[in-house]
C-alpha cells in the first residue's frame, strides 16, 4: 500500500446544514481531506467524513470580512465551504488542496525522486 502523505493539517470550520459553522480538525492526506471532531485522528470514532480530491476538483477563494477567510471545494459529489481565521491559513490550504487534486505530493519532484531511489 502506498504511503499517504500529509499535505496539511489543522483546525478549520466547515459550513454544515442550515448555515451552521462547525469546527473540525482537518487532515489533507492522500487524495482526501479528512475531517475529525478533534485532534485524535487515530480514533475512528472521531472521524466525521472525508472529501475526495480529483483532477476535476475546483477551488474558489471568497472575499469576506476580516477574520473570516472562506473558500469552497467543489467536486463531483457536491460543494463544501470552509473558513479559516487568517488569510495565510486559507491560502495555505488552497495551495495544498490544489496539489492534492493534481496528484502531487509534498516536496514535489524531490520527494518523488527519493521514492524512486528506494
């Protein structure tokens, strides 16, 4: 089984039904964004769900007020809205999700080169 690289992890809020924002601990690993109720990512009971990234995944940054930096992920299963407290966090998530959707791994070619040598 191929190792699942962690692109990014940290707390974000996800917009749920009826417009309610819920805080999750998110981990971008392999081809999915995994959402957990807390940092205990080893416990299957803390897993809420995941969003699969593919080459057709679309990302969109939203202009919002200070301290409310939102973005959308759209794939063949739906549209998901997230928000971060800082613009740098949102931008980092967008870059890493984009890499994941394109099938890249953290470290780019250097990481791929290391794998081929092993």
